[in-house]
């Protein structure tokens, strides 16, 4: 990359990291003051959010440290999803994302990541697009009906939207994580979908349960993730073009 692009990346990464930490501290302090219970969960969620944004920034820049901070983030987030009855995201983070951190680490090492070097990124061909697109659509339909059957909340419109967003986020996460671990640029298309769906999901959760001590943190977290995923797409387009 040229010097101007490197300088932009440094400033953008600093904005994401500092902004996420500052907002998380402010929101955590505010919610701690008003919360009668759940203070421990709130602090744990804040720590996980900061680790998550570190993982995302390293991932966007093709750095293998993403898997260290990702390991902490997905563990905490999976537990928080369980407490909010977001069973699709909970199962996906604890049973899929967690072991994929180790798989991704070794896969990236094989593609040159580490010792200050970025991973060698690649792109899907037309056959790969057809395969992953088909898997996404079929998986989305199956996930929605399974999660709808598991959902015990009253069948209001907002609840169905939460189930759909949960299923959509789940499928984007599954495919995004696989493509990330195997160093494909197209992962960022799915991460953008994850972040949009997750912001909407936690906003709806906050509207339904205003006293939820950690939902607001996740709204902020995924808003920052969305900005970072757009930058990640830009960087990986360049990395995969070189490959």
C-alpha cells in the first residue's frame, strides 16, 4: 500500500479503537449507576466488546492477532446471548466460533500471517459464489424455522423479527467465519450483513427490555464493527488483488 493509504489505516484504526473504548466506558459507567443488578455481567460485556473490536481491527488489517482477542470476545458474547434468549447466536459462538479461532490461527499461519506479515488473501470464483450463496439461503430458511420453534416468547411481530434477525446473523456469522479462517475476501460481505442485523437485533432487544444492562453496549459495539467491516472490505480487496 502507498504511504497515504497506510496513514489513513492508522488513523481509522485509532478512531475505531479509541472510540469504542471511550463509548464503552461511558455507557458502562452510566448503566452501572442505574442498574440495580447485573453489574458483573455489564462489566464482562464491556471487556468482551473491547476485545471484540481489537479482533475486528486486526482482522481487517490481515493480522493474526485477531484470533487471540477473538477467542475472548466470542466466549463472552456467547454467554451474554444465552442470558438474552438469543439461542442461535449463543450456540453459534460457543460451538462454532470458539473452535474456529484455533482453526483460523493455523490456517493463517500457513498463508504467511505472523512475524509482522499480513495474511495472503484470496477471492472466490463463480463456483464458490454459487456454493456459498446456496448454502446461505437454505441455511437461513432452516435456521429461521428452528429458532422460531425454540422461541418461547409471545408471537408478536417484533419477536418474529428478532427470530429472523437472529437466523440471518447466525448464517452470516457461520459463512463469514469460515471464509475468514480460509482467508477469502468475501468474508467481509457476510460481516457487513452480521453487523447490520446485530445492530437491529440489539436495538429491538433494548426496546423490549429497557432495563437490560448490556444490550446498549452491543448496539454500540456492532455500530463500530460495521464501520470497521466496510474498511476491512476495502483493505482485503487490495490484498486479494495482489494475490
